[in-house]
C-alpha cells in the first residue's frame, strides 16, 4: 500500500498512482487508526525527508514501512 503523507491539497493536485492520502500529522498521532502491523506500507512526501523520519518512527512502533526515496517530486515520472 502506498501512502501520500502530504496535506490533502497537495494530494488533490497530484499523487503517485495507487496512493492513498493520510497526512503526516494523522499518521504520527494515530497510527493504530490507519495502519495494520501485518501489512507493509510505502510512504512518501514531496522530497522524501518527512516520510523518511515518519517511516523510522512507525517502524520503531512495530509497523512495516518503507520510505519512497526522493518523494513525490523525484518519482513523479517513473
């Protein structure tokens, strides 16, 4: 599952194919509401820096997350 952690307006303007929108603050504060510890998630933001930090945090909580290096801007045309 691919998760776009940018704000809703950024997601509306464009996102990676198949991504769902769960903004950074929601995942940071309420991961148990959105994530399942049995599923692997791929997270991205604009540049990859916020998603890298959030991925590390969520993995420490026992979730299985992978950061999409370079974020939306680098992976837009892949």
